C-alpha cells in the first residue's frame, strides 16, 4: 500500500522489480493507494482475505524505536489481524549500509 504523495522514480523502479519477482515466483502483486498510513495493516488484511492469501511478504519498518512506539507497528498490527496466515518479514535493502 502506498500512502502519501506521488511515487518517486526510484520507488517506481523498485516496485517494478518486486512485481517481476513476484510474478516469476507465482504470486500476485498489487499496489493499493490510500490516504491514511494508519490503515495499512487493515487494508493489507482485507486485500489478503479477498484473494484468499495464505502468506504475506512485507518489508520491515523503517521507523525508529520511539517513533514505532508512538505511532504503532504496522507489522505487529498485521500479525495480530492475520492469525490464520503466515506473515513473512524481510529486511529492507540499503545499498549504503556497510556490513
């Protein structure tokens, strides 16, 4: 789900790469545009229910500890709402991060 302004060119390229990978692996790739970031977990759950998804693959939150504590965790909300399906959380790729 994308909440906010227009997509940057970088984000469009990343989404296209994710779409190709998803299709190649036999999945269904959907981008839902919404107004409220607070509704992300609910929208994901509803969309997953509509297509009878058994798994969701989502990226980890970029929020810091205090910000996540204040705003709430999308990942935790989604896991709570998706007790009958697997929720796989993948690390966010940062090419500038030194290992």
